């Protein structure tokens, strides 16, 4: 039976000082003055009001301000949004509240104000500490600003910090990638995300790939060496690109990967909400069966600003077809290294475990999953061939 999983809140902030040539996120340069911060917070709150009926009575376990560059927003704007959100929704005690920060936008005093507004986790887009490579990536910051920004946050009493690093960068050697990790360790963050640079369609890098990209073997060497260095430094890998000190995994992302629920507020934001069959079903309510709804918002900031809070701001609503749910669940859960109980599959999809007996057996036979009673864990091979393992759960013609 479908039951209600933990609920998170994602808030998208769509502006950046400059668009990076590798980035395919919904991020836009704002020309002709600063972005309309106050109007955007009004729009976010109107958007939240409009989505509230989907989550009446539920508690929010994490909030994530992502971008774009949320750190462009002054602390008063973040404060006003969080106060408005807390007036509309119940926040769990200790609710994790993350704000993505570009080190090129960090200012003295700002972190203290973010912390006072309720932010308790900062995720820095460091990418690399190599100044030449930072330039080639089109970043607005240098390595000195990266170090300084992290220290400012620590001085402001924020100790739950993530550093985003990318590897397999143009001109990067194994030694350079190792050096990046050493520089990150020196700052002692709670969490490190180590992403392989990908050439995403419709980006400047996809149209004109930079010179000197490491080949597949070199990228694999960097990844393996990175995993070893991170483990030695006390960062346990818990997802494809995520490493954390004990107890410091990102609660917000973990909820996505465990197929939890989230409201998506802001330009282009995506949400996923479980709507179990209501008891009124017997009384003839339209909600006669379990549904999982995906909802997304208009992508372009100007259109979103003009429509937020009205049905016209909804880019789309889609009920995930039941036949698609095993794949959707595994696509998320199998990013994680943890074992998971089959009970979770049943609770999060509303399907019986019988629906995945055949692909589970196939994945076990291929050595990709281990099944121990009612618990399933990915093997090392399963992690290496995660895409193949996940594709076993795609709907078949007779599903
Ligand atoms: C939405 S950005 C947020 C941080 C902030 N906007 C910044 O860049 O400083 C999230 C992270 O995704 C990673 N990322 C973005 N594009 C990527 C790509 N094409 N390949 C790999 N990682 C990427 C970067 O590490 C980036 O920090
Ligand atoms: S600052 Fe971050 S979100 Fe903005 S363009 Fe660069 S990578 Fe993308």
C-alpha cells in the first residue's frame, strides 16, 4: 500500500552572475541590474500557497535552495521566504536547510545572516582549486576566494558544509585532481561531492568541447584514486558522487534517492508527491486509487514571475504510470550504496514486491544485486553497471 514518505521542499533560484559553459541547469544571467529578489520571494510564496493542498498536514524534513546561484539573494530575502514557509508548513525539529553558494558571491557578514534566517548547511560550488582550470570553466571565482568563502561560513558558525568538486576537467592530470581533493580536505568540510564533468547537450562545451579533456581511462583512474583518497580522509561514499563524514549525508538528497516526496517551488522546479487513496474513495471521491504526481513549474524566470500562484505557472502535471514505478524507484534507490528493505519499495510505490520478483532475480543472477531475505543491496559490480541493473526494471510489453 502506498504510504506517505518524508517530505522535502526544493526551492529553485534561477539567476547567476555568468552562465558557465558546461552547465545545463535552469540558470540565467540577469542583465541590467540585480535580479528582482523581492518579487521573486513573493512569487515563491504564492507558488507554495498554490501547492499546499497537495501536502496538507505534512511535516517538512529538509529544505534545499538550489540554482542557479541562491547566494545572490540577500539574507533578508531568504529570511522572508523561510518565515513565510514556516507559517504555511510544519518544519521538523532539526530540519536541514541547505543553500547553494558560488564562492564568487560570498561576502563578509552574509553567512551569519543566512544562519540567523535558519540556513544550517551550505553547499559551495568550488569545482577545482586550480586557477587556470577555473578560468577555462568560465568560473567567476579563483581558488583564494574559494578558501576565503568556506572560512567565512565556518567563522559564522556554519559547520555542515559541502564542497562540490568536478574532475576529468580540461588539462587535468591525476596529480592535479589529487591536489584538488587535498585542498578540499584542508578545509575539513562535512561532505564532498565529486562529479565527473559531463558534456551536457545544449551547452557551450557540448558545441565546442574544450581541449585536453582526459579520456575515459584517465577519468576512471581519477575516480578510483579519488575514492581511495576520500575514504582515507574519512569521507564514506554513499552515492555515485557523494561522500560524507559519519552522520553528515545530505538528508535532502537522501530523501530523493529513497523515493521520498518533495514539493518543487520556483522557476522550472520539479516536485513529486504521493497521494494515497483517500478514505473518501468509498464515498465517491475522485481519488479512488493511489497516485504519485509529478508537477513542474514554468522554466523561464520572467514567465514564472508573471504567473506564479496561478494554474498557468504549472509547466505540467503527470501521474506516474504504475508500470513505470519499479524503474523510477530503482533509478533513485540504486544510486545509493545502502541496502534497502523491500518494504520500502512497497510503501513508496504502492505496488507489491511480486511486481519486481523477475528483474530482482535476474539482477541477482548477474551479480549486480544481493538479496538477503527482504533486504536488497547493490554489489560492487552492480554499482559499476548501475545503468544496466536499473534498466532491468523498465516496463515490459506485458506489464
Ligand atoms: C547547480 S550547481 C550549484 C552551485 C552554484 N551554482 C555554483 O556553480 O557555484 C551544482 C553543481 O553541479 C555540478 N555540475 C554542474 N554542471 C555539471 C556538469 N556538466 N558536469 C558535472 N558536474 C556539473 C557542479 O559541481 C555544481 O557545483
Ligand atoms: S554558477 Fe552554477 S548554476 Fe550558475 S551557470 Fe555556473 S554551474 Fe550553472
